[in-house]
C-alpha cells in the first residue's frame, strides 16, 4: 500500500495558480502573431550623401544612390523597422492625405514596384523609375526613391523587422509621405 503525502492546501493552490498562469500565457501568445525575425540586416540611408548602405551582420553588402522628400514633404529621420513589403502597390496623394485634386502639382496616382514599408503613415523605400534625379536631388513626397534594379535588390534582401536608419533629412516622424 502506497503512502500519500499530504500537501498543505496553500501549496496546492499556489501550484494550481502557477499552472493556470502558464496556460493563459501560452494561449495569449498564440494570437500575438509572429515576432520580427532576428536580423543582422541594418540599412543606413543618409540624405547628406544621397547614399544607402546595406549591411548584413556589419558587413556592407550593397550601396545605392537614393532620393528623398522635397522641402515641403521631407522624409522623416529616425530609426525604423521594416513593417511590410509589397511587390506592387498603388500610391496616391489622396490616400497619403496630401491632395485629392488632380489639378494640383502635388497630385499623384502611381503603381509602384518593390516597396518596403517603414512607417504606418506610408513612408516606403521603393522603385521610382520616373525620378531621374536619384542621388542628386530630392523630389518625392516623403518616400525614399531607388532605381528599379536597386529597389528590387533591396526588396529581395529585406525582412520584416530589419533596421533602417534614416539620417540628415531634416524631416520629423509626422511628415507627410508618398512617392
């Protein structure tokens, strides 16, 4: 006959609470979605030099000429993380809350390729084949322009959660954005 050791009620309640807390934590984490992938990818985009340097675990793997937002629509400076990627996306000045007037000089409605999203407000790094001043002048409505080939390479390399540092733009995080 086996002898049972009597466990005091308070220790049993504590063990039950601990088990319940573990179950609740496990259930809650199921709906949290995937965490950003740990990444050694860091891209630094410098408006002073119009250059983007892409690194993988500290080693430079790509450099690109870039364009930024024009003075009325400066690209925000800061440290961002890749929020998403779209191989093709429709960008409009109306959805960016710039203008819905097709007669305005700031109106645009464009199909954009290789777009890497940096902010929920709509700042992207993307292909801009219409921008012939990339690397020399700033013509966008807040986005970061790359040539189509460079944007495709950056898009393929980028992962959700990657760090992107944008500096020397003079823009703030609340700046308007768009192509």
